[in-house]
């Protein structure tokens, strides 16, 4: 996900509680079936938000009290998609509960590296479960528990017709199975978390204390003979995270026009990366000198502590003017880096008229990297092999420090129609970024010495009766210079160019537009929408650009209320990429990009939801 020119950097909050950061894989973070409502917060965030500040995905889950009926659903269609799910919930006396479980199976688990309709070797199956349990202690306090578990298995899609680049003693010359379409690489992703929360709310105070725990694991399985033939490297990887921490937030109405908020967050993360690699010996020019692969085993790990504390005041200067200001102190200490920062925040919201609201603000941000650092000792093990980097330069990844400004206006043109205009800018030292290096779908952090991001957004929405129409447009421009960490992941020529020239970031889609129209009533809903993308950067040092694209989608749903079993039955039909437009997201070039990716071709999907 790219929010306002950033790659990742998102924080997930579920019912007001921060979810500890997981691994950078391709599994979906949250199942949409658990969501009651969701907001995306961007811009100059108040002091209570820290660390990952590109965007705050603020989720309120369903509960037994809000769930009107239990539900069983079936979803499926193109690419052999089959997704059954079950939701159960209820409340009794002081107890409230909600649970959901789902299974997902399809033949397009990860983006297709070719323009073909159906990717080769791209089967996935995924299981997810979520639980919410709450107990009302008294009229002012309650305790709740969130738990989640997910397991996903992905085949990695293949590109057919790749040439054999290396000869290996493990492969017989007459072996006809050494073809790139037969590669059997795959990946599993696991995520488990639990959050226990105590909440107390009175007329003037609110308190929430939440200890949390999370475990994540990505396992990459290789195809030794074919990997060696096509890339000269075959590597089995296991990367896992274990995180534990505590979040505390409290607010107090200290005066008629002031709300004081104070809070802290602390968490400890342990990261492990275990690899078992086969690689060929090479000479000084990088040419293979032996057909006997060398086995290299490396088991390494990192640790990191992230801690932050804040104090802020929400000052209602007048009924129309609110000033939110505060200070935040963050600290990042790890096995490879140690740094802290005091960050001021200030935001003003002015309701100029009954139809016009203006906001503007400034924030200082402190965004630590993911604790995934490859040591010099590990790199040295691969010297003289096909897995050796062009350079051994390996500065530890740094914390991104930035100044961020945002100004915008919300204007109600009529009671049914509103328009929003927003502009923003960011100036950063040690600009953070992520890249996928190699075959495994694990994103690794690196940084630029300096970076800038600026842009603007325009949103329009109109609602009247059952009709809803929206249209959005965004512009973003990025700039960065001098890769100053994890340099071994890049070619020397690219490092030299970026050291002396400012470049655009690989995930920059300069222009984006979306629009849609829908109509709904008690029993029916129909929609048409589209998304336009200008194209991401590509080529040497991101000097080129992918072609632009536009994708249209349509759908219709009808709800039957008079059914023999249960309360209602909802049937839905959707067509994704209506005109079967072939568009390439990435071509495998660009800084931090090694895999080609195409957007999904046309897909037809059906769903049935039974409420009982």
C-alpha cells in the first residue's frame, strides 16, 4: 500500500489499540469481515500517534452487541476462488462476544509476473480466525480481549522460457524438467496476536491500558536444482518476529475548554533470520568456476526496543476554533542502531461557516525501521560466490526524521454535495523505503540520506436518496538522494548515480484518479467504479515509468428477506477489470524491485450471505 507517496509506514489500530508491527509479507493484515467501520487518518497527526505515521488505519470491529445476526457466506468465481466464512456473535448479561473464521483458496495468490490470464504456479490457501470477548465490570469500566490467527500458503508464480545461466553437478545434462515454468518455490506466512484491554470512562476521564503480544513467521521454500540453473542461488529462509508490549492512553477534561491527553507505548521485538543457501564459487569477475554448489548456513537475529510518550492539549478556543498541540518523545534502540527525538505537533481546525471547515498543521515525525538488519559477518560468508553482493558497504538502517505540513478545506456546496482539497509536504532525513531483493517475498528496509514528498488531493462526493457518486484525484511527487544504508543490496553503478543525483522513488504514482456511482435501496444495490493509475517508476535509478492504466468494475446485489431458513439471504455478482485491460504494475526494474507484476485480468465473482 502506498499512502501519500510512502511505501508502507502504516499503523493499524483495532478498537483504539495499536497492533504491533508484523512481517513485511503479502498476507492480508486484517480480514474485512471483522470490520464494523474503518477510517484512514493522514496528514499532521496529533502527538498520540507515533512511529508509523504514513497513515493510521483505524478499525472498529464488530461486537456481539452490534452484530444483528449470525452470518454464513460463500464467495467464489474466477481463478478457482472459493471462500467460505462464518460469523457468530451475541451478548448476554455483562458478556459480549464475536468470532469469525474463514478459508480462502484461489489460483492467483500473488500478482502474475506475466500478462497471461492465469498465472503459472500461483495457488494459495489461507485460514483466518478472529475473536472478540468483552466483560462489563461496572457502569464505567470493562475488560476486553482481541485475538487473531492466520496461516497462508503461497506458491510463487513463474515466468516461462527463462534461459539456463548456470551448470550444476546436481543436474543431469539430459534432464528435461529443468524449465522455469516448473519452478516450485513457495512461501508460508503466519501471524498471531492477542490484545487485552482495560477501559474506564467517567464524565471527565477516559483510561485504556492494553498489554499485547504478537508472533509472525515467513518461511520461504526453495527449488534447489532449478534455482541453481536459472539464478545460481538457491536459498531456504525462515524469518520470524516476536513482539510484546504495553500501551496506555488517558484523557482528562482539565478545564471547560481543555482536554488533556497523556500516554505511553513500549514494545520489545526479537527477530530471527535463518538461511540455508546453495551458491556456486566464482572468480573475481563473477564468472562461475565450479559446477559444485557450496552450502552456506547462517543463523542470525536482531532485537529492537521502541518506546514513546506524549502529552497533548485539545484547546477549544471558541466553538468554531480548536487548537490541538503537544509534544512526543520517541526512542529506538536496537542491536544495530540507537536514536531518540522530541517531536512537537500542532493542528488548528477552524469552522469558518456552517458549510466551510479549514485545517492546517505541523508535525515532527520519528519513524524507526523494521529490525531486519543483515550483519557484515553474514555478508562475508557469501564472498566469492554467486550470492556475493557487488559491494560490502552495509551501513545500518537509520530512523527517518521528518518535518510534515498539511493544509486543507472541506466545503459543503449543497446539503448533498461536498468537496475537499488538501495539500501536504514532507522533508526528511534518512528517508525510509522498502525493497524486495531476490525471490522470497520479504520486504527489506533501506534509507536515503535526504528525501522530499509533496502533493495534493481533491475529493468530491454527492449523496441523495439511494444515489451516491464520488470522484477523487491525487497528485504526488517524491525526491530522494544518496542511499545511506543496506547498500549491499544495490548495484554499484546505481549507488553512484543516486549518490550524486536526486531521483523519484520507485513507488511514486504521480497521478491517481478514482470515481464511482452506486444506487441502493432496502433490497438492491448496483455500482460502477474505476481506478486510474499513472504508472510507477522503473528502469535504472527509477528514471523510467510504467504505462498508465484504467480499470473498471461493476456489481449488483439483491437481498431476499422472505426465506425459508434464517432472516435474509443476500446474493451478489461482481466483475473486476470489466474490459480485461492488461496492465503492468512493475517490470522487475527500479530501485528495490526485482520481480515483475501485472494487475489482475478480468474476474467474475459471486457471493451468498445467509443471516440466521
